[in-house]
C-alpha cells in the first residue's frame, strides 16, 4: 500500500478488511486455514498483534539490488536480520 503511513497506525486485519472490501469476520475466516496449516508445521501465526506496514521503500531497495546484480545478497541479509 504505497499511500500507507510510515509509522504503523492500523492493525493488519483492519487494513486487509479495508483493502479488499470484506468484513473483519470474513478476513478472520479466510485466515483460519493458513493459521491451522502453520500450526501443523509447528509455527504460530498471530494476526491479532500485527500492524499494517508501508513496504514501499523496501520494494524500492529490492528493485535497486536486482538492477545492480545483488538481489540474492539483499534477500539473504533481509531474512537473516529477522532471525
């Protein structure tokens, strides 16, 4: 969402509801299958605690890394930073 604020102000489920035009209950229902699948794999997905983020700058950096032939290194560092 390129017009998202730089600081998170809205919960992820609320943002998804507005973005695709569905009720919160419908969004929660849509997410049940991925949450259950993650649970089967030993992972916990908790959308209640997530905030919508503006990823515009991250996408621009990713595109730049691709243009200069450093996409793999960028992606590896990005994922490593979350471990």
